[in-house]
C-alpha cells in the first residue's frame, strides 16, 4: 500500500485543497502521471505520482482542505488490498485528538472518510467517555456552546461531525455564560449580529487559501513591523512623453509596449541599487542585506492579491521588465504561476493608479522592509520660474519597516527615485 499525501508545494503552504482528481479509483498510474490538481495559497498545481500502481481509494474528496502530509488517497496493485488495509487501519481506535483552541483561522477539513469504522465514543483523560467526534466538530461545539453528549452523530460509525453541531446549535440555546468564560479565545460575535441584522441579510463567503494566507501575513506585518510612511509628489511630465516615444520605437521593432508602471519598477530597482540600505530584511538581532534586487509587483486577481516577482530587476531592460511582468500578471490571474515565481522578493511595488487612486499606503510584505505604493498620474497646476504651468504629477508613498529603515534612509531612497523619474533617460542608462 502506498499513501498519496498532501505535498508541500510552496514555502508558505500549510494546507491544500483538492481542486480536482485527475485519476479515478481503478485507474492505473505511472510514475510522473498527474494524479490531482492541488490548490495552494499561491496557485493551482499538479500533483505527480512518485510511484507506479493503481488508485484503490480516494480519502479526501474534491473541494476539501487538509494539512500537508495528510493521506489523500491510497495506491496498490489493483487487488483492493490497499483500500482494505486502509480501512482496517482507520478502524483501529486512536488516542483522542488534542482539543484545538478557538481561532480565526479556518480549521483543517474533517477526514471522516478515512475512519469509516471509528467507535461512537472515545476515552477522556479523566477516565470518562464522550461521544466520538472530529477535532473540527469539537472546535465548533466549543465556539457555539453545544454539549457533545446531547448530539447524535450522523458520521461513519456514529461519529459527530461539524454538520451535526451546526444543526444542534440552530435548535438549542447556547450554554450558560459562566461556561463560556472558560474559553477566553472564543471568537467575537459575527458581524451580522454586531450590526443588528439577521442572517438572511448576510451571505457567507469562505476564504480561499490565497486570502487566508494574505490575511495572516499582512496582519502579522502590521502587528510586528512598525510602519513609517514617506510620500513624494513627482513631476512625470517628461516621463510620460518619454514613454510615448519609447513605445513608438519598440512597436516599430516588434517589442512589447511599456507602461508607466514598468518604468517605475525599473526606476525603483535602480534606486535600490544606489540605496542598498532599503533592500534589507529585519531578522531579530540583525539585518539581512540582500545583494540581489528581486521586485514583487502586486497583481489583483479574482482569487485575491498575488505578487509575482521580477528577479534581478536592476539588471533587466525596461522592455524585459514589461514582457516579464505582463506574462506573470496574466498567469497569476489564471492561477498558473509556479511557487518560485512568487517567492524571494526583496522589495515590492503596488500600483492602484489604473483605478484613479491618487495616493495610498500599502502594508509591507514580510520579510521585506519596504513597499512602494504608486498612485495615478494627474494634471496639476504647478509654479515654475514664477509662472503657473500644467504638469503631470505622480504621488508615491514608501511604507518602510522602521526597525530596519530609518526615516532619513527612506527619504534618500525617495529622493533618488524622484530624480530618476523626472529625468527618465537615466532609468535606461
């Protein structure tokens, strides 16, 4: 019997979703065959088999979420012995799982299908017996104040599952307040309750893996990294004219069109090369100085925010950055990026100018120490040599980790960036 396990497909992956099974029970599998599509926190990736055999049992269905290392299927020689062995193993009584604390993170998906013959009761530490239930069911029961002894399980072998708890909670009152005080980590009331609306007015939308990881990492960033914000207003009149001329030349040569953001990315990379003190990460009692400049460029997708990385951006031409960025942005929206194309960035750029946003602040993407928020280019009246003139202005805001980047260091970086964008020929020099 060979277990097919949920693999670790990215450095930040803690759990995965079975997006689709490519093989069905009874199918012959050769080494290298794609067995399933796995949705990670960054992309939908193919799970290849490391062995030859026959898929004898599917333990985790499509759409279910499980932690890395969890068996999701069984392979054998086609005789059915693997499936039978798996069923016998799952039927053996096991020590009760540790009671999970209430959390704002989505608990791991239940895996009752691998425990079809589980007993209906389990032994407690004090010698008593309680109804057999999944860790997720116990966590939900704790949150909603449901006494497990009053619930009838509908899972395999009478096991209590999450649906049973939710059904009981919908018809039974919550436990007394004095019992609730024993769980200080119980989540706050739902938003719908806090604003006085009924549940019929609210649609629950479960977070996908991308949004879960984004929420976790950015919350940690705001809690742990003291952000400092520095804003500069840049005259990009010459930059806009330079871009128009450059695109005419590139089009004539069959090259890709260059956007204002492509020029900003190149200018940021050049400024980081001149100001390496911004291209760092804070690491407890030391700073990590990055010798190479890998820029993350934020891309909005239907699944959430993704940040493809332009590696060695300071060594690439503007047209190379344009082609690389456009290709990765398209594949990010299609969930086809590879993990190594979204990791290793040392600084990030986030542009909301295309939505007409003039100025904003961005949250640092750890472990980086800085991110540049880029607004829209707009016509403004400026004073030049004592006269009013119309100029195209662009506002950028640097968010920096004040543990790693001093205000003066950040200001020097923005000063260098402003100088480059106002004299665009220096960007490609």
